[in-house]
C-alpha cells in the first residue's frame, strides 16, 4: 500500500470515527442520531481540510511556532502582571487580556518561524543546536547520473553526502528503459538498475527509495525531480545542464557531475612535462595526437613517427575552442621525426 493510499484511508477512518461519536452524543441527548451524525461528518471534513492546508508545514516549523507562542505567552503574562489595567472594569480587563495574548502570541510565532536555529542561542545562551552541514544533506539522483555510474565512487571518497534518494518515478523510468525493445535503451536501463543494487549493498551509502506524491503525475520527470528536491530539502545531483538551470531558477541546490569533472581537469601551463601516448595522426603531416584521461586533446609537433608509443612531451601553448581545450606540445628531447 502506497503512503498516499494509507493517508487517505486514515482520513476516511477519522471522518467515520467523528460521525460515530457525533451520532452517539446526539442519540444520548435528543434521542435522534442524525443531527449528530451530520455534525460529526462536517467536523471531520473541516479537520481533514485543515490537514490538507497544512501540507507544507514541517515539524521543524511547527516546533518553532510553538516555541514562539510560549515566548509570547510569557511576555503577555509579564505585561498583565504589572496591574496596568487594575482601574478598568472587568469587561475592559477581559478584552485587554484577550488582545494582549493574541498580539504577543502572533508576534512570537512569526519571529520564531523567521529565525534560524543559530539565532535561538541569543535567547537560550547555553543551548546550541546541531548545525547541519551540506556534507550530510541528502542527494536526489536523476536517471542520467545513475546510469553514468560514477556516483558510487564519489560517495565512497567522502566528498559527497552518503545519503542518497531515488524517487519512485526515476526507478520506474529505469525499469521502462530496461524493458525497452531498443538494445541501447535496454542496456542503459539495466546498467542503471545494477548500479542502484550496488549502491544498496554498500555499507557506506544510505540509499532510500522515496514514494513521491501522486498529485503531480502529469508533470514531466524534470519538474517532478525539482519538486521532490524542494519538498525533501535535498540537493539535486545530475549531469543534465538544462535540468540544473531549471532547478537553480527555483532555488534548488544543484550538483552537476559535468561541472565537477571540468573543475578537476589538470591545469597545464607552458613548460609542463607529461608522458603521453600518441594514438593517431594530426592534421599536419608531422603532427601526432594524444589524449589526457579527461579527454583533453594534445597535438604534438614532429612526432608522427612515434605513433603507438608513449613519449615525454613539453606543453608549448593552449587554445580554448568551442569543442574544448586544445593543447600543443613538443617532444621533450627535441628530436626531429626520424627518416623513414
């Protein structure tokens, strides 16, 4: 049974309970159960409606509001205890007390809900609330980053949070790919499911399958991912540039594996030496081409005769192109291409 179905069943049982209580009370007082039955159903529906309206209210927000209400009650009692209303009539004193409690309670709740947990230490000097670091914030995974496969190694290093969340609709999408008639899609789907099983078996990673709400089934996958990240207060891990831009526009923290790989590329400057395997011919007759582990292409002058070999080269210059970074290098020993 899904969580949404369980919640709806509890609501129906609660309304039925309210109707039964109302019918029993009405039968005991007036001998007719129908007025109480109707009143109980209305009361149950009103409470369920209030529950629906409070859907976005978290337990943390509720506890903050309760603390603020307590502070407002304390200040209201201090003001009333000063006997500033002792010369007023009983009716005026009752109305003034009601107004003071309402005003201070409202202000206390609003101030508490707007404050961060660190700001509470100004009121309670000897109580410090545990700070949540971004390292322990959960990460929501999209389909592409699961199929990519690098997430397991990244979490094992400790640089990312080890609390991972996979929404149910992402799991369904992987299953749909795995059952596809297209061999490429089928292979991608099966790879994604294998990686999820690997993550679940890992003792260092906490993988959770989130049963997302069925209220937003008409939305696209990207929109549902952003919505889930906002509801769960989690960061979105992806390698989709468009999804990352959409999430940032909606104030959702995004980690992009493509940005991470780009930031970790080795920075080569003129004069740096490295061992490079020359794998193919260059555009010019004397050039040979090699690649760094991150895919950066290095063009080596006067190295055509060393194709298939590993040589030590010296970086001569770098050029930023639309396709990426292009580096030119020379052979370290300065040897010219030997004659055939």
